[in-house]
């Protein structure tokens, strides 16, 4: 009997360290850093954007093997229908279904293709754990209901003032040379999205501690090696899919993928080999020795007006996740649920 595919789903709002966590986890044996898989159909198949390894998506040996097992001829339609199924306006109905014990995101004929994608990724990458950094809670709920998927949720949270500031930076979608920029929502919109997505993530999964782990960016960057080790142990605990690596994964995974130890060369430094993340922050292309340190530019760069707006809009979540109201105030100590 085929075991289900273990998926570690990184949930929450953007600019909370998900690309860093995904890339580092991809260096551990048995983990495959897939990136934001909800974008595979559009940015990968339709637009043929670069894989984390630097090659165009359709030229990457790992994704070329996966593509043979999924309906790439329907990629555009699947992408469009996913956008419709995951709209923000559908969150109230999603919560009602969840409270009633029903499937949060209704079933759809496309779900067979999505389930097949995760199975193909695990098979061709030889992964015990597929790391999906799609973040959007409704998509995580959809993935968790797919047949053959065993979901674990890593809830990444970061100070909302920091995320709002980070969203305003001008960044090419796939690096500095890319003329197409990443989304740059105004601070008020970034604040509301932070509140909605983090609250929804906790509502959907926090009641199931066996499948849910919350980690704050601030705790991660204060003690990277221990925190990443804790995340890896959470994701890989207990039975999971046991799949031998396919030939393309064995040939192109890089030396770190086969190592038993993690990638840390010091308490806050990692050595990164290329991953095959399909979409995400352009930092997914970084390789070699990389120091892990908190990005605190927002403390100086975020205007008083923006700070006040974000603080007011996210007030319900600040206390819940242990963040101060005042600029420069201390972050509350990590709780056992984090």
C-alpha cells in the first residue's frame, strides 16, 4: 500500500521568512524544497519562469520528470480556476464550512491533478517531505483535503510592521534583472492581509497540535540552527512516504541533499546548494554560505504614519502573537504553542 505524501505547508502572510525556511529545509536529507506550488501551473508551466536551480521551469530535469505525470496541457485552466476558488471574498464561507466539519474548500475535478502533482513531486524528487511555501491558508486547506496527502502546517509569523515595510521594496519577480516586479501593496492592505491570513491559519489548524507548529521570524533569526532543527523534526516525525529518489533527483539534487546532517556551518550560517523551488521570493536563488540574521531595516525606515496605521489595523493579532505596540518594544517570549 502506498503511503501518503507528507507535505509541510508553510502558512501565514508573505514576507515572513518562508523562502529562507524552505531553502534551508531543502538542504536536509529527504526534504524537497518545492516552493510555492500553487503557482506551478501559471508561473512554471504557462510562463516558464526560472526554477530555483536557475534553468527555465520546463528545462529543469526534476520538473521535466514531474511534468510527464501531470496534465500540463490543462495548466492555464487549472491556474485560472485555482484563483477563483481561493479568493479572499470566499473566506467567510470557508470558515462556516470548517466550523461545521465540512471540507473548507469544496471539491473540484481539478483536485485529481493537484493530488497527482504532489505524488509526482515526492516520487521524482525522492522526498519523504515535500515543502510547499504557498502560504495562502485556503490553498493549504485545499491541499490538506486531497487524497494521498498528509498535511503538516508550519505557521510562520512576523511583526506586521516589518512585513508591511518589506512589501514596499521594489523587487524583480525573479531577481534584479526581471522587469516584472513583485506585488507592492500599500501598508494598509499589507496590514489587513497579515491579520486575515494569520488569524485564518490559526483558526484552521491551531487546534490540532500534532499537525500545527507556529514559529515567529524573530525567534527563527535569534536561534536559526535550533529553530530549523525543530521544524525539520516536526515535519518528519512519525511515518511518512518512503520513496526512492528518481534518477533526475539523484543526478541534480546536489551534495547537501544526500547528507544526514543539516546545512549549518555555524549557529547562524548555512551553506546552500541550489533547490528546485518553482516560485517564491528571488532569494530562493541564493547559494553558497549565507548568514541568517534578522532584517530590522523597518525599525528605521517605516514612517510614523505607516507604523501607526499598521499597528491600529493589526491590533487584534499583536497581542495574540506576542508583538509590542511601541516601536522598539520587546517581543514577548516564545510560548509552547509557538
